[in-house]
């Protein structure tokens, strides 16, 4: 089914053309990506990747690495914010160990976070998880102490941003400690100059970030939309842009987070997020909220009366 067919259906409904704005565009995007009409009862698979980062050794986080494992268990037990949000839709997330300690990345303030082979392994994990997942859409979220530092480094490496301008507090870093975090990133960028798409991804790492990149690549092969979460999850899109930019056509950007670098990241990607709620939790929470928008849009598409059915003259 073409987007034009979906557009005709939308225009036949009892409303002024285009009056539901971005909700209508969501449906058109779904048709563009999948070649199918929007589902009456959309099904979602939520993939949450958890990973640790050696750069926490440089004093860039307010929390120890052990919190990643604790939150992994909390999500697995159903006690996190993402569990509560997805429960509204009857969805249980799959939480995936993507390089948690002691198998996390190395400290990129000293040495590359990952080898190219490790980066490829992480991408393969994401591809495999996407292939195994059911549903009309995939949701991508993450959890990992230190990963806002990795995401900021990727942003700066791929776009040339100054770390002093885009580094934020991540998971509650004190304001007076943020300049130190930015300097760690700036020094690491000087230590590890640009060497190309995969090499840069491996240098600053994030098994969980690269796994999300793998999800995108696999979803593109399957023509399946991906609801992308916030700053850290979106950094995976920078990796995909460097490796296979056409694959980004399946990504639906759920929200703009409060992390200062996310606006610059979205602008670089030419992305317009659906929501802006000052979220900065991660876990896929913004994407879960966006799925509610998609469900509402699908309900309108399938349940709203047409002008002909309601015997109402259409506008002209």
C-alpha cells in the first residue's frame, strides 16, 4: 500500500484535511517504510540494551558502574519507569546484557573503548535481537552508567561539536562536575583522531549503542519502523549514518531530551522529534510515550467515520 492510498483515506475522514498534524504524518511514515496500511491493533517489541563504560574511571558519572547491573535486574523484574509505561500497552520489554561489567568497554580517556571486531560483534547482537523480535514496530532504549559520555563523544567525533558546548549532566552529575566531563571528552578526541565510521564508533564505544545501531540496520532490511528514544539511543543513528545512511529511513524519533547535545544531534540528522517533555531518563521511556501517539493515530485511521459514512458534505 502506498502513502498516497493512506493519504486518501485520511482525507476522507470527518475532519479538515491535515488537521491531525503529526499524527497523520506518523501514519504516512509507517506506510512509506512498510508498504502497508497502518495496523488496527499495533504490536510493539521493546528492546532495552544495557552496557557499562570504562570511561567512568575518569570521574564522569555520579554513579558507580554497579548501578547498571542493579537497573538491569530492576527492569527484568518489572520495577523501572519503562516497565510502568509499557504496561499501559500490555508490552513487556526484553532487557539485554550488551556489555555490562566486567565485559564493558575500556576507558576511552586512555585507550580505544572497543576493537573493530568488538564493535561488529555489538552490531551483530542488535541485528539478531531485531530479527528475533515480533511486532509492527521496534522500540529501542538503553541503560548504562557512563553512556552519556560515550554518546557525547560520538556526537563530537561525527559532527565536530565542541564538548564544552554539548556536554550535559547525564544521570544527575553535579553542575560543577560537568566541565570536567567535557574536558575528558575533549582530551579523548585529541587522543583518538577521526579514522572513519566504524573505527570512530569503536573508539568511543558503547556495546549498547552499537547494538541499537544493529537494530536499525536489521529493521531497515525488514522495512520495519524503529521508535528511537533519547540522546544516548539516538547516538546510534550517527553510527548508522556513517555506515549505511539509507537505513535511517526507518527511524521515528520519539522525543527531544533535556540533554543539551540532543538538539544538536537531531539537527545534524535532520530529524524532527514527536515530543519535547524535558525527559532525560533513557530506558526507552520517550519512545514508549510515542508509541501511545502511534496507537491513537491508528485508532483514528481505522475507527473514525468518513464523510460518506456520516452523510456529511466534505469541504471544498
